[in-house]
C-alpha cells in the first residue's frame, strides 16, 4: 500500500503545483483505469480520493459522449 499512498500524494502535488483542473485529472485517471482493468486496486484507491458525486458526474459525461457517438 505504500506505493499507492505515494501515487496519491504525487497526484495531489501535481494538481497543486501546476494548477491542474482536478476534474481533468479525474477524467485522465478514469481513461487510464478503463485501459488497465487487470490491476484495479490502485485505481480504486486513487479514485476514493474524489467525492463520489464527482466520479459519478464524470462517468455520466463519458457515457453521454459514448452514446452520442453511436
């Protein structure tokens, strides 16, 4: 679990240092999660840093965009 805590800390520091949009970071994290489904524990831990409604809203946007492409 030490590596996951380090990743969480690094992501938070990058958001702050570069004034990144946390929603965009969440979007990139979800994209990465979708492409790496064989090892989900680190992603679940990282996503737990966000409030549930933010994750749900971001997933809703992704599903809406996917539906519009059909």
